[in-house]
C-alpha cells in the first residue's frame, strides 16, 4: 500500500536570498512546524441579476502567502528570523565563538534580508520567495525551553521539488532557566546589574513594521516591502520582593530602563566562551499589574515598551553568540 499525505513526511527548508525574491534553492533544513497559506483576495460583485444569488461571478484582486513558523528557539537557526525581521546583512565577529549583533539604527532603513522557503510533504512541496518577518515572539518560563513564533509574508506559493541532500542541522535549544535579568539606568550600562531571583517567565514581542506595498506593475502580488514604525513589547512575570518593588517607582515616574535578558548555553569549543542570547530593550514600564502568586509566593506581571531618541539612536537589540560562521545564501 502506498503511503501518501502523511504529516510525518512534512519538512521545511530555507535559504537567505541574495536579492529580494530571487531564491531558487534552499540551503538548510529548518526544524519546527509551519503553516503556509495561499491568499486570494477575491472580487465578488453584488449585482442585479434577477435572482436570489448574491454572487454570480468572481475575480482575484491580489495574491500572496501567509506563513507562520513555530519551534523551540535555538542558538543557530534563530539567525534566519533576526536577519529577515530586525536587520539584514549582518556578519559575525570573532574566531571560534561568533558574535552576531542585531542592533538596528532608529534613523536608517534596517535593510532586512528575505528568505526563500520550501514546505510540504510527500504529496507536494511548495515554495515562497521574498519571505520577511512581520511579527516575532520569543516566549518562555523557568524549566521550559524558549519558544519562537514568527509570522511572515511572502510571494505566491509555487509548486516545487525539495532541494535534495540537505542533512538535519545540529542545533542547541535555548533553556529559560539559564536566563539572567539585568536592569540598569542607562543603555551604556546594560547587562551589568542583575535583578536577582526575579524572572519567572517572559514574552518578548516584536512588531517589525514590515508590510507589503502594491503598485500597478502587471502582477497581482505585492510590488515591494515597506518599513513602518516598529516596537518591542516585553511582558515579564517577576517574583515580588524588595528589589522588584523598587522598580515600581520607575513605572510611576516613567523613567527609562535598560533591560537585558541574557540566556547562556553550552561552551563553544574548548571554552570559556558560551553560547548566549541577549534580548535588550531601552524603554519604559507601560503597566504594573496587581499581585498574583506562584507556589505561595507573591509575583507581579509587568509590561514594557521600547522607546527611542534619534539623538541617541538606540531602542532595542538582539545579540547571539554561537559557532555559526555564516548564513549561506541560496543560489
């Protein structure tokens, strides 16, 4: 009996495009789960036709692709979503340990890269080029892995064959229990003063501001992407104690805070450098909730939003330390 259409045979493959929309071959297997939906924005005129049928004809006004990717976050493949959502063209520094710094200017186009994605099963694979991240969420709690959800838009799906011969990647999952929360008064000091025994869970949400733009150009799909204003939202559940309560005063006076959530991983090579993910935010507390509890201990949920001053030119950033030399473009 022939087996077909089985979830077990789904796979995802990806590449960074050299130019937006030019991807022709994937370069790496992407571990996680995905939905890839073809959009058809229909024209359905309501006309006087002498019948009770509301619609008697239809057309297509625009086409595109919506993509949602979910996985546990890891120190290696997170790079794709940072390149296609925060800032593009980043190359790492360092020899054995590679530091990837995604800290975009607030007064210049971040020029994000785009992705070429292959997705499907044993029945059919489809591809979407010019895929870029519109929303990115990193979420986690103690004793759990960090999770990643990315929402992307892309060019219309096309039938394809999977790029052959790509092995499963070697990746390391990011564990939230290895996180340390730092809170400082200035951006220059970020990551130097830990708020100890405080962080229980968090959600780091980034609306990238990337949207599609359409002009009449002989096609039904979007013409290019457009960068709008963006913002990071950080929601944290904190153990309530003297030091966390002291931060409440900064909410009351709307004082800006430099916040870093740093999560370490395994040693790179012979050490002593370890893999690391740093989530940085320069912003204000937008909400300070009432007390809740966890295991009979008081907790509080706080929310922050990023802020930026063109004179200072910083607002947020993500830094990844790993052993990845480069993210290969598709050919």
